[in-house]
C-alpha cells in the first residue's frame, strides 16, 4: 500500500470514528434493572442463551449501549439496565494498520464493535498475563487477537527496559 493510500485510509477510519454517535449511556440511570443471558466469552464470542450471535450487526448494536461499572458490565437504555457476563473483556481488536515508523508511527486498530482506535495516551495498549489489550472507550477494553499481536511484536523495538511499541509518541511495553 502506498503512503498516499495509507494516509487516505487513516483519514477515512478516523473520520468514521469521529462521526460515530454513541448513546449517552453514562447519563442513563433507569429504575428497572435485571440481568440478561448474554455472555461474552474470553475469545470474543458473544452468546445469547447459549447460542452464538450470528449477526455481527447485533454485536455492534449492543456494544453501543454497553457500560462498565467496576468489574460488572451492563446493557443500558433509558428504560432498563441489564447485567451481562463478560469472561475477560467485551471487545476484540481484529487487526491494525500502521502509518509512519519508529516514534512517529501511528497504529489504528479495528475493533469487532465497529470502533476504530488509535493507540495513544488516551487509548493505551498493554500486556497482562501474556494477553495483549487495548483501551477502547469509557472503561471498555479489547483483547488484541493473536495475529494482530504477532504483527505488533514484529514491529517492536528493544531497549534496556524490554520490548516496546510506540504509537502517536506514546510508548507501550509489550512485556
């Protein structure tokens, strides 16, 4: 991919993310509360009553009304707040694109929720117990899938403190 094509891709993805309007779930405090049999497995698979979600559009829709409170996750509307089970984190980072090199590079991740996230000081990347994560939004996190993480490792640099990657001037340790 040429530099111009990559720049255009970054601009389109960042614009799509900026134009994405998410509901104000942090402002909603409905009286009706309960639970729903939705489970997000550690591998990123979404289940309802034991059956896998067949339509990615439903994952994207539900992700827009998700809220985290401590270690608990909820789907929230103005009318009700329903707790769901999340085994690890709710989202999966499927892939990323890279623009630039070294300390000037930028890494933009595609998330299964329909989000596009540039790793930076507000969207940190870290490795915990040999699992790589990315902060998406409002306390919601994505597990970086194995192929994308291997690509990150290929781009990593090493110094006295260990292996690291940089995006938008922010350094992230890879363990």
